[in-house]
């Protein structure tokens, strides 16, 4: 009988300890799973990915093969503990094919293939196509009081976009060949102007009338549609990230611009590029559009 009572006391004592452990949270738990490895990241493309507009806006940029600025969206993405930037090869002034001194996108891909771009690459981001489409010509033709040169230039740009689409498809395919398992994040371009704010005027002289602002925005919309179609037709892991809605209310002539425009320095290289806030918007768009936990190799 005493033995039975002792056994019951021991069982009750053990039950009490178990209840106390539950109350205090001292319960046995499985071993914590190891966190996934960081996403390996490579960036390619033109000035938007090279960081132009962020940080120091001094210029002109020197004629070197690849000019970059610190603090762009790539640097912001790299600051995430879940991302490891292997290489940012983007260059200010980069066309798809070699033009001038800046290293082209095709050259960037060729130099990184078998190195930074490989079967272990998880994520590639790219902005490309604006220079090839004729963005500089459009901005020059549309930054004047008259409207006909702007309309003619934009019409020519839009007519040539099928050629740009073919080049973009080839570019995405080349990236995928070099990094077969990577997701290719293709970021578009924001509209530059808010026509509702009226003409842009300097010293009483109209430099960008509303009609020309509308034309430039129309060209950007057409370019973005071309980029999106190239992504869809490339048969790659590319995804298009539209920046248009994210920049609504933040055009160059808005009260809170996310795009640089120094009217006193019309030739400033940073003009018509994202400022610090704009690059943060690009980084946010990229991180919210790709699932890092699914990209990381296990």
C-alpha cells in the first residue's frame, strides 16, 4: 500500500513539474531549422541600374567604360540580409549593343558568363532599352516650346520599337543561358512628367509644354509595353516589374519628385533618373515582386 502511495506521489510530482514547464514555456521543441542561404544577385543594364541619380549628383560623368553611382536601388537591395550581391555590371549610358564608350549590356553579359553569372545565380535584375529606343532624342526634341519636333520624334521612336523588342528578347535569353536557374527581374521606366502641373517654365520661357510632356509619357508607356512583351515572348524566367503606378505623384514637376530634374543644369547626367527616393521605390518594387525565400538554393 505504501509503495502504491509513493508511486502516486511521484506521478503527481512529475505531473506538477510538467504543468509548471508548460506554464513557463520550458517545453521540448524540435531543432531550429537552418535559415536558407542568401539569394545570390547580379545586376545588369543601363544608368537606372547603375545608380545614376542617387547620392552625389555632380557631373559630367567621365568617359570611362562603366560609370556607376553609389546608393542606387541595387545597393539598397544588397543591404538586405537575405541578399548577396555578386556583381553589379550595369553602366551609365549602356545600350543593348556596343555604342560609344560605355560597356553595353551584351558586353556585360559576356564578361560575367561563367563567372558571376552561372548556375548558382538566383536573381538578376536589369533595366535596358530606353537609350536604344531614343530617349535622349525624345528629351531633346521635347524640351522646347514648339510641339511638332517632339511629335515627330516620338512617332519615329514608337515605329521602331519592334526592333527594340527583338533585341530585348535576345538579351533576356542570353542572361538565362548564362544563369539557367535565375529569375530575371526586368524593371520598367516611370513616366517623367505630370501634365496636370502645367507647362514647365524657366524665366518666363516655356521649356516643356504640356503637349510635349504627354508625348514623352506616351513614348515611355509604349516602351514599357514593348519590354513587357519581350519578357513574355522570351521563354525565360524573366518577370516584368512595372514602375508606372509606383511613381504616380512623383514626376519631375510634382511637389514630391522621385526623379531628378535640375532646370539650371539641363545637361546634368542625373537629370531624368530616380533620385534617392526613386531608387528606394525601385528596390521596394524588386523585393516585393520576387520571393526571396523561394529563390535561395537549399
